C-alpha cells in the first residue's frame, strides 16, 4: 500500500519542524500546493517565550501558546491560545484538505490536542486522499496520534541529528512518488 501519511517524530529540538518546512518548500518548488499549519518556537534572547502558529497558504500567524497568556489550557509554563489555534491552525488544515495537493501539520501534540476543532481537521486530513506530512509528539499517548501512527497508509520517520539533513530529500522524493 502506498504510504501517503508521512509522520515525523523525534526528540525535542532535534529539527522536526525544520525538516517539515524544508520538505514543504521543496514540494512547492516543484509546483505542488501545500497548505496547513506549522508552529515555531519564539525566543527573546535565549529564553523561549512561546510558540507561533503560521498558516502555510496565506502566512496568517498567531500564538499557539505564550508564557504571558493568562487563559486557556496550561502545558508547562505556557497557556494555549485556543482562539488562534482554532482560527488559524485548524482552519488552515481544513482549507488545505479542500484546496491543496498536500497537507502539513506541525504538530499533533499536547498543546494542539486541547482543541476539538484541531482534532477534527487532522482527522479530516488523515481520512482524505491527500498527502499528509505531520509532526507527531514523540511521547504523547493520545488516541489521535496512535490512530495516525497505526494507519496502513502511514509511515513514521524518526528525525535525528544524524539523519535530519538527508531526510528532507527522502521525504520529498517519497511525496513526489505519491503525487
């Protein structure tokens, strides 16, 4: 069976998002339309203050979580910004399923999984016939992550310091075979 759900996992800060972004850019350079969302850490000096969400289609961005956010579910020192997560992140995924060749999701992890709208959008992407490139949290034990990993049409790639530079090329090649 053709693997069309490509999942990236690995240790924190190993470069999962970077591999995803480079793969998305390589696909876009080949004329493939890729939508969805990515999240990036935001730092002030050497201190991480939060995570930003970016819609890959229109570059809208907002906060996934921030140290100064006072409301929303708490994960560590951050509170999740449910409004931006749903308005920007979940919407970007749902729109990519409708309008793009491929759907990118960064990340299916503890912060994002507080949102039912996000979970629905990810399920919609997984059940579509589209290529899905997603980062999954390595340690989270959550039904949606388990479901994604156990799909017959899914393949999981573990990003390491040793393979991260070659992985973009491998994922791009694999994705182009599917498309």
